[in-house]
């Protein structure tokens, strides 16, 4: 290829070969950079037939996974802040939050204001728990049926909706759990989630 390039006297061919990577990069840039709003990005990705995924899923994504995992964080954090604000004042000082995934814990730690400590049972986050004694825990991404096995009281206190999030985030119920049936360290081990 280099020998042909060196012998080629065709200026248009040289310009075309040099311009092609730039044109392709410009055409794909919305798929990799946060340029378009979610609805437009979904249409653009569908038109190109390019919706990259890093992990296998049962349901195709509307957006590239790296966007689907990271959009609507502000709205999600506000939903958790509102759920915390709705707790009885007597419980707020001894409250915690825990989540099924680090992807749900991270935004709360980064953007949350006035929230109790955040824990997650996912991957290395699991090693930073379990939380100490608590009166109430707000729990995200763990099903009501699973929580009922570990806590005497499980009440849904909020739900977060997200149109373009990954399927497992839509909808996202938020539960207030109280009175662990066993020591929280044992419950923490049962809820551990490595993926």
C-alpha cells in the first residue's frame, strides 16, 4: 500500500484517502461523544445501525451503553434525595443507602447532597460494607421479593423512570427497609453481586 501511495500521482486519490478517516470520525462522533440529546442520539444511532454494547443484554439498547449507563443522573439523584426527605425525622440520622450496582451508587456519592452514607453490594464496593447499624435503609435495584427475605419491613417509597436508560434501570423502584431478619453482615454476604 505504501509503495502504491508513493507512486500515485493522482491528487484527488490522495485527498480522498486522507479525508476518509476524518469523514468517518465525524460521522461516528455523536456515538462516542456527548454531542446529541438522548432522543436525537437514539434516532442517529438507529439510522447508522450503530449501538455499541460492552456487555451482552437480552434487550437491545437504544443508545450506546456508555451513554445509557450515565444519563439522567441528576433526576435519579433527586428521586433518592426526595425519598430520603420523606423519611421520618427520627430515622434520618441513622439511615443508609445501598444499591445493587456501583453504577447506582456512584451518582449518589458524586452528586447527592445531604444523603446518608452510600453502600453497594456490587464488585469492589461490596468490600466497603456492610453498613453499621441503621434504623432504615433506602435500597435501589434489589427486588422487593429478595429484600423481603432479609428484612421484616419493605416499603416502596419512590420510583425512578428513565426513557433511554438500560432496561434494568427502567423503572427503578426505591424501597425503605427496616429490621434485618439476621445480622446485617450475613445479609450483606447474601446480597453480594459480582459481575
